[in-house]
C-alpha cells in the first residue's frame, strides 16, 4: 500500500506543478518547481536508467500541460536523475547508497535532507535557466532568475518531499 500512496502523491504533485506553471507566475525571474523533489525522492531501487525514463516522462508531461515549451523540464530532470546516486553519496555517505534506503526526513534528519534538496534544485535550475535563456538574456539576468528560483523552490520542494515520504 505504501507504493501506491507514493505513486498517487507523485501524480498529484505533477498536476500541481502543471497548475503552478499555468497560473502562478510570481515574476519574470522566479520559477517555482516541485520537480527536483519528485526525482530526488524516487526509490533508489529503481536505478539510474529507470529514474531517467521517469524523469523524462515527468518533464514531458508537465511541459505539455503547462509551459508549452515541451522538453525543457525533461532536459533539466534527466541529468538530475542520472546524478541522483552521486548526490546521495555526497550528502548521505556511501553507506546509504549501498543500503538502498528510501530518503526521508525521519531517517536522515532535516539538515541533510534540506542540503540534498538544495543541491538538486541548484542542478535543476542551472540547466533549466541555461537552456531557457539560450543566449537571449544577459548573464546577470539569467543568474538572478537562477538564484531566485532556487531560493523560492527549495522550501516548496522540501514540502513536496515531506508529502511523498511522510514516515
């Protein structure tokens, strides 16, 4: 039953991300996304290939139903899914990656989980803003968009991670 709950909350958060993308534009320089948390909280038993496929489909679906620029979120999510094991080993240690534990605030504590979420947001928004600006805006505008998006989305992703793994 625990697996079905995760899938249901995952799908609901995908719909919420599509709604955020359509109706909740804070400013030109602020993007709100729960997608890094969705990929980060996937079970480690899935492995990199399955995680990358899930990231690609998730990004494609969210882009299709929200922004209209299909593939931009997938472009940023697939490398995040690929580097998830490295990120987990960096933040939680090598023993966590070998144990195949699922990430949760209860198991690892808030500081480590927040650091992991922050790093995943940094990677996601660095790729997303780089691809979205594609040389059409200056460095400082792109950097401001990246920085504000990371600052705003990290607490949102932490809340989404709590919803995905409440135990």
